[in-house]
């Protein structure tokens, strides 16, 4: 039997504070409901396998830290060695009914390094957990934003399809009346078919995004309807913003430091520095089931107690030297991986910054095109309502036909869809740059204030 005392440093994962989120998730299983972005992010972080793996790693490293500290806490063992049959003759061992040992380490420079390494590893694990939560928040936010945008695009596409069908009806009537050639009617049908295909594509995309959100949050498919009012404005960040090292890079650097401390502890085993331990042993002897007293000048005492200090001075240990070399290689590998993570993040920032300039301009162009199309639609509708303002003047422009309005409506809705798509790509790029610049936590704080 072993009795051991441990320090309580186990990690306690955070519990979602909003009971309303749980109630909303339960009600959403019955029907689709508007769910805020904050709720989706929290559910995704709770349900994410990556977050749960990171939490398990935190618990593991916390236990390793406790184990390394417990080397200096006395351990107590108790045992019994009752013989199965009476002993015959001289066996050479003490006839103990039971015995107990107490032992602990008192002084060890390598063990002190191991404790530091375990503490740093715990810090790295907690940073990795934070990074996993940020990545899940980014994935959930991006999917949520895209679903919200696609649903708006889908509504515009349905309006566009209605106008296209109306245009087909008008062209059919005009072709039958001999006003327009048959090719105009066929062109209208082609336009309607293309718009229908685009609408089907948007519907498929919306269904896929809905499935992705369900997978991220653990809620039923189709139970989440984005609430546009819950989306905070994404700041227009740039690479010139206040530099903050991303959590993923800090976690890699901290892990590399832990590996270096571990390697230092392994090398300190070879420094010829004594390691001191304390031990105490008690055993209870009996002569009931043996004749041990026949072989000794005096009867053995029933109670026996011994204690002492164990001092070990390492002189040469080839195996420990090889282990230290292995630890040094692991530390070097972890340091190189941290540097690589830093370079990759810098490269991502450069790429996102370049893309952001292009996307910002594209969004501006798409918005201007939508405004122009809207003004053109108003002009066509006004002319259809009031006429072209001319009587029988030979040079006056011809009166617009009803199909012009449908064509203008189709064009205006298409420009609205294009503008919505350009704005979405800009928002996604801004969110990615926020994370690369280490400001993802600011976005999460902004979420909780909505």
C-alpha cells in the first residue's frame, strides 16, 4: 500500500456562463431560430475536439508538474510478508510480520530544473488551449458571417429569378406579336436559366454552411439562423497596427523554453553534484512461524527501525549522457519549430495585407456598381411611368418597353449580390489578419459586448 501526498494543480476547464445559450440550443432542436454570433462561438469552443484535446493536454502537464514536485514530498509504503507455511531451517531473511518505509528526495539540482521545465510546459499548454479557442472562434465567426451573407445573396437571387421569369413572359408575348425576334425570347430563357443555376448554387452553399455550423456547435442541421444585428463591426486593421505576438507563436516559444530547461536538467546529472535523499524503515519481526532464534546468539528484537541519508555522486553514466544529448536535440527542434511558426505568421501577415488592399478596392468598386445600377433602375422606372418626355419629335428616343424594367431589376440585383460577396471576402480577410496580428482576443471581447 502506498500513501502519497500531491499538490493540487489540476486544470479546471472553464464552464460556459450563459444558461440562456443552453436553453436556446435546446429550443433550436425543434425549429430554426435566430442565434447570435456570441452564442455560436461559445458553443463551438465548448464542442470543439481541438479545444478538448488542448484541455486534456493542460490536465496532463499539470499532473506532470505535480509529479515533479512530489519528488520532495515523503512517500510512505506499507507491506506484509506473512509466510504461507511454517519456515524450516535458516532462510537468511528477517521474519517480518509487516514493514513500512518512508523516503523522499532532499536535494537535487536536476530535479529543480525538471520542476521549472514542467511549470513552463504547463504555461505552453495553457497558451495552446487559448490558441485553440481563438482558432475555433475564427472558424465559427467566418462560417457564421458567410452564412449570413449567403442568405442575403439568396434573397436577392430569388428576386432576380422572379424578374427573369417575368422577362421571359414579356419576351414570349413580344415574339408572338412579332415585335421582337425569336432570338430575344431565347436569350431571355437563357438568362433565366443562368439565374436559376446561380440561385441553386447559393442554396447549396447555404446548406453546406449550415452543416458546417452544426458540426462546429453540435446543434442540429438547419437550427441556426444568423442574427445580423449580433455581428460587431470588424475593424479595418493593417500590418502597421500595434504588434502583438500571436498566441500560437508564444505557445511554440514557451514549449521550446521548456524543452531547453529539461535538457539542462539532464546535463546537470553529469556535473558530479551530489543528490541527497532521506529514508526511514521500520519492520516488525516474529518467531511464531519459524525457528529463527535457534540460529542467532540472541533473540531477534520485535521492533526494528533504521533511517539515514542517501548521498549519490554521479561520476560517469554513458546512458545519462546519451539521454542529455537526446533532450538537447528535442530542445533544438522545438526552438526551430517556434522560429518557423514566427516566420510563417509574418509571411501570412504580408499576404493578407496585400490581399486586403485588393479586396478593399474590389468591395468599393462593387458598391459603386450597385449604386449605379440602382440609379439606372430608378431612371428606367421613372421613364416607364412618365414617358420619355417627347411627343412626336423625330429625334426623340424611343419609348422604353416593359422588358427594360425587368432587365434593370436583374442587373441591379446582380450588382447587389456582387457587392455582398465582395464585402464578405473583405470581412473574412480582416478577421484572418486580426488573428495573425495577435488581436483575436480583442474581437472576442467585442463579441461579448454585443
